[in-house]
């Protein structure tokens, strides 16, 4: 049983040569028969045969554009796939199923899934796909039935059916990949891969999953990328506050780190240049005041001491 694509090597003729035979040679033979028999009834049978051949040959013409293929089926038997470009004539009783081998875009609408730690998120992707194996595309999935149910033209219907198949499988692959990783690293180890920070690694995983699922249908994913990623509306506001709090904490850590560094530098400078001598109690007070000034959200209000150093 045939399970893979093969090149069609059956009866095939250049279309222009066949057109010459069809339009010039066959009518000329019919006229010659009539002329040789002077229009007697004897010529009736050859003329009928030539007339039938003329009309039957008309069904054998087809043309192929670049990145198009014809799946040849002879009374239900797969004879091969023809991919050469040009104008050709083939056995008129051959069913020439046309397929496009061009790359196609598919924008998958965002779907709601749960990430690795159970947070509901919205995730969508865009992918580029094309047909790779015409045998599997035609005979491993029921594209023709789906096309007829859609009520569209045969070629467009097949491609729409393929697109529907890709859309369903991409939805399943997206759910699987999204469930294996957390949205971000809030509750995970810093070095663990996440959906938000994974980038090309997540896209590669998604592409691999899709190729495994679509191989049975003779399709190939050229590129797959996540183009939409967000928390679901029911937790988006809470997660936003959480991210804001995390950002504030990080900023505070930087401010405190810088303030401590500046206080240390001030004390070292005062001590090294012997500007003023401070005991431990005064140093503690100075450190406290400097940290308040440097770490405060509001600008510090200066207080002028009009008394002595000790008051």
C-alpha cells in the first residue's frame, strides 16, 4: 500500500503539442477521410471516432504555476504527484487534484489556558506553514469532505480544510506548551524557563510540537511564534499590583544600597580630612539623618541649627 509521495511518471505530453494534435491533426484527418471516400457512409465511423477523440482530449489539459502540484489519481489509484511548471496534457481520465505548496500565514486567536502554576493566562500565536507531502495531505486527512461541507470551490476548499486542521492542532500544541511553563518567575527559580522570558526557546518548543502533530497530514511548520501573552482578565489587576510591588521593592533595594554607600563615603571623607571629630553617638545620628534624606520619597526640609554644636 502506497504511504508516501512519489513523482508522476505516466503518460504526459507538452500541452502545446497536444493542442496542435487536437486542433489541427484530428480535424485534418477527419476532413481527409471525408475527401477520400467522397462523403460516403463508410467514413461515418472514423469521423465519429475522431470527433470523440477531439472532445475527450480537451479534458486532459492543465497548467502548473510555481509552487503548485497536481496529485494524479486514476480511477481511485494514486499514480504520483506532478510538480513541474508549464502547460501539459495528460490522460483525460486522470483526476488531476490541484494543491498549493506555497507558504501560508495563520494567526491563532488568543486562548485561555492555565500555566504551570495554575494561573489563567491568554496566549496566542502566529505561524507560517505549508504542504510538504502531497500524498499525506490528500489521503491521510479527509480534506475533500470538509471542503464540500464548507460549500466552497474545490482548491480553495481543500486549503481551507487544511487551515482548519492546522488551527485545531496549533490550539492543542499551544495548550500543551503553555501548561509546561510558568508565566513569569515570580514563584519559580530565577534560572527556570518562563513563557514571558523564554523567547526563542519557547518558540522552538512550540514549533517542534506542531511539526510532530502535523507530520501525519503532510504539513510543515516553517515558523511559529507567540504573539500575544497576558494574564486573564480575572487576575490581571491583582498581578499588575504584584508586579508594581515587586518593582517598588527592587527600586528600594537600589536606593538603600546607594544611600549606604554615600553615607560610608561621607563618614570616611570627614574622618580622612579631619573636618570634624564625631563620637559614635553623633555618627549614629548623622547616619540616621542621611539615610532619611537619601531614602525619603519627599525632598528633605532643611533645619538650621542656630545654637552650638551640642544643642
